[in-house]
C-alpha cells in the first residue's frame, strides 16, 4: 500500500468554526486557552496526550501522536461561532454552568473577545429553543449564501490560512433522506424552494463544503450523511465526518458489547436511561429531536453484536433507550444501564452501570481531536467520508455498501493504522509471530 501524497505543512492560523456556542463549544474554547496558558492539561485528547507505537514492541518506539504527524499547534487555533443568542463566549459559558468560576475568570478576557455570528435557525427543527440572534432571508439558499459570506469574512478578518467546522449545536428533529438530498442540483433547488426536508445544519454543511472547509457533525442530525453533500465533498476535495459525539453511555456500550461478543456471551436485553439538565436535555425533551438521538444511540449494539451471524446469542435482544430532562442536574448527566446477559447453559447474569459523567467535559476533547485530525486529513488530500475517525462518533459514517464499525477497539486500531499509513510506517496487526520464530 502506497503512502498518500505529501502532507501540506500546518502553516499559519487554523480557524475553528463552531455552529452553536453553548456548553460544548465554550468548554472547548476555555479549555484550550487554559492549556495554552499552562494552567491546565488537555486530558481526554488523543492528539495532545496520546502516543502511537511504531515498529516492533521490542523497538520501544512510541512517540506522541502530535510529534509523529504534522498537526496544527494549539497556539494557532482561532475560534469563531454562530449562535442564536448574542452572548459572547464568556456569558455563554457562564450560562452553560460547566466550568467553575475560578477557571472561567482565568480566561475571561479571551472568552469576551469571541462573539457569535447570527445563526441560520428555524424553530421547526429545534422546537424547544427560540432564537433572538438569527439571520433573515427570503429562502434557505439565501441563508446558505450568508453563511458562505460569514466564512469568507472570518477567513479574511482573522487572517487564518485554513478552516475546520465542527457542528456543536442542538439536535434537530428526525428527518428521513428524501429526493431533495440526492444530488447537489436538487439540493440547491430545494433550498430555493424552502423544502422542509432541508434542515439548518445542512445549510451550514453546504456552505462549508462549497467553501472548501472540512465539516465534522457532532450531533445525530441528518447533515453531511446525504448523497448531495457527499458528492460536493468529493467535487470540492473536502473531508467530512460524523455523526454524534461518542461521549457517555454509548462510549460504555462500545466498550462492553465487544467484550460480550468476544467471549460469546448472550444478551437478552439492554435498558439505558439518562437524566440531564443542560440545553441538550431541554432540546431532547421534544419527541422529534429525541427520535433523532434515539436512532443514533440504538444503532451501536446491532452493528457490534451482528445478530444475523449469532442468532442464538443476540437475535432476540431487547434494546431500549430513554433520555429525561431534569434541570437540577445541569451538564452533569447520569446514565444508567441495566444489562441482562446469559452464559454457559443459558444461565442468566446481570450488569449494572451508573455513569455520573459530565457531558461537555467528555465532548470538548473530542471536538479538539476532530478539528486537529480533520485539518490533517484536508492537508493530506483526503476527501469525502473520513471513516478512520469513527472512534469519535455514535453513528459513524461509512462508504456506500459498507457497514459502519462501532467496536471502540477496532475503531482505535483503524485510527492509529491510518496515521501510520499516512506517514509511510508499517501497519501493526498485533500478530506477534515474529517474536517466536
């Protein structure tokens, strides 16, 4: 396998555009600035703390990933955002309530400088929010052109040499793929006709991809996983990835389910429920938005356990997911899992998981890694779906005719082997026979 074409160097500033300046975006911005000032560590970030083994185990060669591949430097990140409220990043972070007063005060001057651009927002798609800082236009096409203008203005005024967009806004209502999503031409026609199957997130995706800006989708919306945007990504040589950040409960699923399958343990049922009280929880209290999230969270087990291959173990599996809005919890989500498994001679066993997690604390380093890796992919000449970044998503995208890989450990190996391949290093198979021959 040949290594790809030469990777362009990470010269100049990297603009990071984040639709949605809420809990996740502001936690990322504040965290990056705290790290840059030497007041915190980038815990949870593979690009900043992770290592990669090269060659044999006996070579003891495991450099930091950021020293192995030419990633952007943290000091070169410049943040921008769109939001439906006028609050600057400091005010938004205060309202999100993720970070404590002491941490926010350390980066207050920096956060105060980040003011959002007006959002392309439609309450039909996020029914629990009502924006006051939104764009106006005669149709969706005009809105998308305004977003393209925003991108170019940001590029010029902030003097960035490259851009990456990562969707950090709320979950939109459930939409099924329709004819309007099938080709770039039909999509543009649909925007001009205000087709209801075209959600605001798709306008951002279209604006970014046609502006040459890679786009990662952190929510379960139907956004870049439609043929029209995928075709445009190929035509414009732009990297895309998604969808839905893999943070709490689904992270646990993609760790535990592979263990059951590896040991050929059966599964009767898996009941998952969550309580959270942030804006995400409020949005998901709407049945339409919850349906989008539910589809995303339900998929992992089917793909990992492959009931069609192991009908005796998984064919009758019952999988239920609930999300409950509970304001007192804020961003501190609690995910309960009751797992009914069975073993030898079909004797039943149970596993209970109670994950008291912090949603945005888990999501922020994912956004940072996606920004870094999407920029790397773009500079390496990769275009279209970046399946090697499945590690970060609940519903990873895959090429037509391929099933997505959900097993966290396979995803991790895929990611690191892609980096090795990119840099012309030998792939690691973990066969290990060479040590014993």
